[in-house]
């Protein structure tokens, strides 16, 4: 499972930003998405996003679970508040807008995984066909087995 986004990426309207996320099964077997989390953070340039994505606060969203066969996907439009911030304010603030998330899933072998995703918004690309840039590094973009207790599906038997 991977998270990606529909272009152009971040759409800013007044004090709300929106990203259309795409959750897709790129594997060769079916899998069950059990949780998707998404968030955004405005941080000073030069400051890195924390390894534990900062989901706390009003920018966190949970997306419904789904059973996906190979190459199947679904999308979710995710708004996040900018608290009076617009593209110009972001550009002039000396801060960088990070959008991030992860998808938890259970594969056909009943193994639990987490796939992480991080992009940064480039205000000068607003109005173009793509305004998000890949955040380099394994700490941001990964697909790995989940640790025991990580995620919200440990109380149930995998249904794949």
C-alpha cells in the first residue's frame, strides 16, 4: 500500500488547505487498509519534521478502512486548517508547509505494515500542475512491518 496525491497537490482557499490523497495497493496480493492518518505542519525552514509525525491538533484526519486487490485504489479529499495562513503568508513567513501521513494495512499473510509518506509544499509552484516535492529520506517515506501495538487494529484478527 502506498499513499500518493492527485495533482496539483495542495489547494489553498482562504484559511483552508486541501490535498486529494490516493491510497493504492501496489502489491501482487490483496490487503486490508485498517487506518490512514494525514496531517500538515508549518515549520521554520531548516527544521525537520519529527520522526513521529505530529498528528496531534486540528490537522489530523482519519480515513475509513478498505479491502483492496492489486492495482485497486481509493481517494480521500483531506482539508486542513491554516488558521488565516494563505500561500503568500506561507511564502513570506520563513516557514515550510509539510504534508504527511501513513497507511496501516494487513497483507494476505496477516502481517501488519505501515507505509509513510511526506511531501513539502512549494508556494512558487502554486498554480502549476504539481506543487509538492518529495521529502528525501527513509525516515519520511517507507514501508515497513509495524511494531506490536502500533496502529488501531491489534484487538482484532486480520480478515484478509
